[in-house]
C-alpha cells in the first residue's frame, strides 16, 4: 500500500507545479495525475505546498561547552526540528583536545544513537589539529561518511587555528573530498578587545558585540578565501552575519572562487539593539554577534540572488536561567549560542516569502536543496523526485501562530523569537514515508531517524 498526497503544489528549488505524490516504503515512487493504486491511502492536501523536508546543516546538540552542556540533546533538538519541517540535521560532532577524530565521532554516535526524530549526519569540528589528526581525514571521509570538517579562526587559546593549519586542512580536504567549513572571525582582534573592555570594567553583554566588530569578520572571510584559493580548495563559510563579509563572498564568487556561504535566521531578523546592559540580553549572545539592522536587507538580497547558499540555524541552546547567567559578571563567560532549529522554515517563510523578499523556489533552495547538495546528501535528500527519500512537508500557508517558549518542543527555557507572529506551518511531515507530524503535533513518540553517511565533495 502506498500513500497519495493529493491536490498540493509541489515546490522544489526549480519547479512549482500542481501534482499528486505517491510514496511507498521510504521513497517517492511517482509524481503526476492518476497515479493512485486501488489500495493506496489518499491524503487530501488541497491548497498546501508540498516541500522537500528541510535540511539544517548547522546544529549543536548535546555539546559540552566550558562546564556546561547545551540544553537540547538529540531527542529534544530533533523533535523541534521535525515539528518545524526539518527532516535532516547535520550536527557538529566535536573533537576535544587530546582526542582522535575516531574517538570524537564514536562519542557523537553514542550521544545520538536511538534518539533522533530526524535523519542525521555529522560534520567534525576540530579543536586539536596535528599531523596524526590530518591523517585521520581520509578515514573520516572514506569509512565514516563524514565529509566535512570545521575549523575556527576565533576563540584564541581554545579553538582558534592559524593560517598554516587552515592551509593544511584545505589541502587535506581537497585530497579526500572533504569540505572545510570555517568560523570566520579574527580571534586575535577579538581577544585584545575583550581584554580591553574587561580591564576597563565594561563587563555587561553590551560589550560582547563591541568586542566582535564586523571588521573581524570581514578580515577573516577575506583571509580564508585567499588561503583556500592558494590551496586550490573549496571553502564553506558558516554563519555569515554582515554586509561587508557578504561583499567579500560576492566578489570571490564573481572571480570564480569555489566559496559557499551560510547565514542564519538570527542575522536576517534580529539586530544589535538586543544588546544592552541587562541580563536579558545574554539571551542573544552569539558569535558573530547580531549586527546593525541595515545588514539585514543585504543578507536577504544575498539569498535571493543566490550569493548566500544556505540558511541554517546554528542551533546551540543554553537556558537563560542556569546557563546564560554564567556571564552575569563577565560577558566573555556567557555561553555563546541560541536555539532556532524549530523555527527556521516558518521564520523564513513569514519574513522572506510572504513579503516577497525571496521566492518559494529560493526558500526551498536555501533550506533544503543547497544544503543537501553541498554536503553530499542530494538527491536522496533536498528535493521531491521519484527515487528520493519520501521526506515531505505539507506546508499550510494559512496557518498562523505565535512563537512561544512555553509551547515549543525545543527543551530550552526561552526563544529569541518570543512573540513573533508566524504565517505558514508544517501541517504534516513525512520522514522516509512515515508520517511523524500530524496537524502540527508529533504523532509518533518513537524516534525513527537514521544516521546518514555522506558522499565526498568533488
Ligand atoms: N560558532 C558556532 O558555529 N556555533 C556556536 C558558537 C560559535 O561560535
Ligand atoms: Zn561559529
Ligand atoms: Zn555553530
């Protein structure tokens, strides 16, 4: 027996058309008219969009940071994701000092196994690069299905790597089909600014943003693109936040450099006015920080003209009470990060598609198709086509709701989007053919997500 979704409008990165979808087992089997077999179950989705399940390629679930751990683990994080229409996440497995990549990856598998409501893959964030680690990149890609790594240009004395390591990582990555993702902020500039503010007694969250100016991002983006070019490698820039950094990416792409760039809902929708001297503003402490509002129009345009490839969330949640307050006396001690995996599609639809800033095709492209393509999951994920996994979101364009911490599935005590009115919601969600969300509610209490080994990049 198959399932027929009847009467919806299918949207992919390039198409927009009315047709029925037939799913059987885990796959989309047919698209068109008159495709139902006699025993099929028919679901009427008249008036809804049928979208490929969202792919969020930037999450941090169950991540230890300092002496705490992110509020969401794989269970609560992926419940939030699937309710919001995201059916695949690629989480940053993280290597800590002294660990091999294999040890780090096994630790992440242990955290995730049996808990996922979405399908999932892993990147590997590397905090301890050396010759032995470099040799493990081949294993990571060929045997473990992890075809992307991440390095940090910020967090001096903790995660920050120098240009020598960046060059070596790009070279290794190219050799083994591994995409290098980079957090682009100049950590030395930030280190000095943080120390200056603290020594002057300027310790409230307000100084978090002053200590991480746009020039630190612009410089790092410029430098990383140059290093990748010298190593004849591709580069993926995570969480790009400002117009100046966007201009650097635009010029590099125009020159033919293989540069991918990701932004996040928080940079499209929130701005630096959230930082003040109150404890409340710890809720918005992220890196890079929220920017001046005028950056947002440029980022939206960057999405619509496809200079920006991906919208991911960088979901990295810490409770307001009991975690963010570690930085009450010192902004540099506030754990960096915000939640959002549950809200990505509705935020982008409400503030991007509805006012006409991006098209429906771009919406699908940046939330599903491009992330799947860039990270080796396409065409299994990221589109609706015969043979693809039946990860389908039935998107109700007329459903309005308000984002509230008290009703969210994410297990964190606040949301940076509190009170925002949303237009558009995932009514039903199918994960590999199985209905897991019914009328906006999780309808299967069991986690059915599976690990996705990914293909290497070309
Ligand atoms: N960068 C990330 O990508 N995630 C959390 C914190 C950070 O700085
Ligand atoms: Zn980062
Ligand atoms: Zn991140």
